[in-house]
């Protein structure tokens, strides 16, 4: 055996002997202890020294135990003080048995029906509001005993008084220095106010969602990212209406500030955001929806949290912008119409000056006046705006005045106005059509043109009537004087014929005198007819019967190569007229037609009834019984047509009295009727005679001695 091993064995043996000796001393076996020490050569002093050392160690350990007990008591006292002052109901429960060890004052007040007990198993269960909550409490306590802690949320606890309360219950295993081992601290946190606040918040959010989903405006929130990019975190469903996006779309791909901004407004938005104060902004700009439609929006926002968050609202103001455009256009149109009315009200201008100024007022009232043109045509005379060319988009309507035989007004665009990209008046106009306001201006201007033409016509008719009345006065005096002279001449001629020997010279000259006097008497008779002062012998007549009776006469007057066509309406109303004067008037008209046709062509004679508001009526308000004579001769120009009913005017190559149409007009007027004359070169001439039905014409005949006035050549 080596020396180290021998030494180690010796030490172990000495230690065993000492231990045995010490044990014998503790038991009072001093002799045995002495024998052990002597056999092993260990002195009592050595053993005493070891005992002193061991005693010192024991004393140190006892002091340490006393300090530990003090610290433990202090920790217990602190725990109990803290436990009692906790702001929530607190229980101290034995983890193994579940018995209630201690509860603080709040727990005693709220759950006084619980008492600490070391016998009852899991008494904490009894604070559960129902069986399910009781089981949850027991299960959570077991989890805390195993894992050191557990948590229950939204469990209902049964209080001694009042309704059960919603609570959050926390289980925490207590350390041994604070409490006896195996105890669990149970904290019951009343969440009644939190539940109320949560319910109020949910109700508020519900109302907000309801408002956000129903209101037309769009609410949004954005957050500023690290790359200086605004990311939308929420936007309301109204965005679908404004941007054409669903509210469930990816918010990060959508920006209420920059998405779909019109290219022309991007710089405007950027400058506006940099120019506004740091806390808020308000911008109006355009966006383009996916289908290409342009919308105007108003975007208002407020920056929060040092400008890292943005809350804003967007409103669609397209209708407001359209209304503004409409109002601006309407104001301009009202101004144009006002100038038009002022112009048309001038009585110091003739028809030429009045009508020539109207087209430009119409152009000024258009939405795009630079592309506009206008034209007014009255009886073949055109009045154009500057730069007139036939429009590709136009409004056209005939003049509605009974005093003008032909005419129309036209307003339009030389080319279809382009539909502008921005929202405005153009968006109200469907492609290829006019704005409603443009149509309204056209209708108003048409009424003014009708009024201008009527007024001018009436003025011309009044002037014509004054001139005719003067001629009638002169004619009446002339007829009286001629009748006096003719009476003397005829009497003297007859006396001369009877008182002298009938030589050839006397007989020849007296016959000439009588023939000349007879022609002069016939002339005065026609003058009286023109002056509407002859005596009429009216009777009930059937115009169809008279025309049939006069057909052979018309046939001889027209000649063999002229076709005579009758179109007599059945059921023609009877009239009350002078038969002889009527036949004379019809013969005069047939003679004029025969002269115009020069032996070839066609004369069409027709009759018809026209009711009070009947169509195809050139004579004004009915009723009328109409006789119409229409030839296909060379017709008359405007100058000849205007003078055709003048007394002593004639286009016949042979000299004549020139009283044909004037006599017919005078007889018709005195009979209570009207005559209309229409003709165009190369298209023949039409004469319309209109007489009142029997009852009305008879009433007129009773006052036939008084001449009628107010008729014109075109519409007498």
C-alpha cells in the first residue's frame, strides 16, 4: 500500500474514533470514551478543542435561524398588510384542499357569505354565479397549484347583495417566505365599468359604422410609414361610390389623397398639401373613376400625433360643380335673352334690322358660342350670324305666325362640341345633343322672332289699310261724280237720238256715245265693288252648285288645251252671298288664270269646309267655306304679287281697267270673307276665297253697307 493511501486510511480511522468518542460523551459514557481515545492515542484536550469548535458552529447556525425567522415574520406581516389593502377582493386559498384561509375587507364586504374554513373543500366555488362559473373557478385553482398561476376572464361572480358582476379572476401561487407553502392568492377584479365602457364603445362603433355605411361622405384614417408614405388603415364604404372601389379592398393599395387623381390636378394637390398648415387641410380636385368618369371631390383632413396620423373626410361635390356650371351658363343665357328682348322691343328699326341682329344673340346663348351659328329665314329672305355654315348639330323649327306663308329659324354648331374631360356643363349634354337650357333659349327666341315678324306684318298691313282707305275715299267720290256726269250724257244721247232725223252720222255718233257711257257705267260699278260700297242682294247659296253651273263658261274661257279639274267637297256648308257678284268674281279669277296659262296647262278648282281650329287654313281662325283656284302657270314674283290687288294694276299686254283682283277682293271683304293670294315664279298661282257659313255670313250681310277694313293683299 502506498504512503498516501496509508495516510488517508489513518485519517478516516481517527475521524471514526472521534465520532464514537463524541457520541459516548453525549450519552454520559465517559469511561468508554476515555478507552477509545487512549487506544487511538487521541487526548481529551484535542477532543475538547473540537467540541468547542463544533459548539461555535452550532451557535452561529442558531443565530442564522433566528434571523431567518425574523425575516419570515416580517415578510408575513408585510404580505398580510398588503393583502388587506389590495383594491380588489382577494382570497388566500389552500392549494391542496381548496379551503379558504383568509380574505381581505373588500372580499368580506362583497362576498360575506364566504367564511374561512380549513375543512370545506373548494369553498371558493360558491362565489360563482352559476354552475358553469363554479367549475371554472375550481379548475383555475387546480391549474394555479400545478403551474404557479392561472387567469379567468369574463366570469360572473355572485355577490352577497346585488346582481352578479362580471369579473376577471387571477390565481397566483404564494412564495414560502411570504406565506405557508401551498397557498394561492386569488384576486377578483370587478369589470362592471369596463364592460359598460366596452358596450358603450361597441355601440358607438356600431353607430359609426351605420353612419359610415349610409352617409355619402367617406371617412378614412392614414398612418405615415417610415418611407414617408401615407398608408390608409381604414376607409368607409362610401369610397365605392366615389372612387369605384369596394370597402373590403386592400387598404394599403388605396390612398384617399393620391389614388386616381386627375392628371391635371396632381400638382395642385401636392402644392396644396405643402402649403396648408401642419394641423389640417382642405382641397378640391378631380378624380377619374375606373370607367373613365370624372368626379369632383372635397378632401378635408386633420393631422394627429406629430403628423404621423391623418383622419379625414371626403365629399363628392360633383353635383355642386355641375350646378355652378349650370348657373354660370344660365346667367350668360339670361343676359343674351335680355339683350334679345331689348333688341326685339325696338320700334325704330325695320324688319331687316331687327331680324339681322337676332342670330348673334342666339349664338351668344350657346354653351360653346365660338362653334355656334344661327339663321332666320322669312319668306325666302335669310338672316345669318357671323361665319354661317350649315351646322352638323342643329335645332330647327318653322315660324308659327299665321301672317307669314313660309319661314324657319335654325340654331346649331358647325361641329359637334367635344365632351370635355373636366366635369361641367359638357357632362350634362349627351354626345350629339343640346343642353336643355339651350333648347329653352331656342324656344324663347322663336317666340320673339314670331312676334317680330307678326308686328312687322301688322305694321305693313296697317300702312296698306290706310292707303287703301284713302283710295276707297277717292274712288267713292269719283264714282259719285261719274254717275252724275253719265246720267247727263246718257240722257242727252237718248234725247238726241229721239229728237233728230236719224241720219247715218247722228245714228253712228249717238250709238258710240251710248256705248262709251255704258262702259263708263260698268267701270263705276266695278269701282263701287272695289270700294265695298255697292248694294248686295244676298241669298242662301250652294257654292258647289254654282261652280258646276259655271263649268261650261270656264271651259270656253280657258280654251281646249287647258285642263279644268274639279274637286268639290261633299257636305259643303251653305253660304249667304250675292249670286251675281259671286259669279262675276269667279269669272274674273278664271279670266286671270286663262291669261296666265296662255292656252295650255291646268286649272284646279276645289272646295272644302274648315272648322274653327282646322288644319290647312290660310285665312286665320275659322270656320270657313273655302273656294280655291290653283293654276300651274308661270306664277308671279314678289313685286308683282305685292301689287296684284292694287286698283288699276295689270300685267296684261292689252290695256284694261286693271280692277280684276281688287274687285274680287272688295266683294269678298264686303261679304264678310277673306281672300289669300300665293304665288311663286315657275310654280303657278293660288287664290283662296273664304266665306263664313250661312248663319255667320247672313249676320255680316245685315251690316254690308259699311265697308270692312284691316285686310291685306296677302291675307285680306
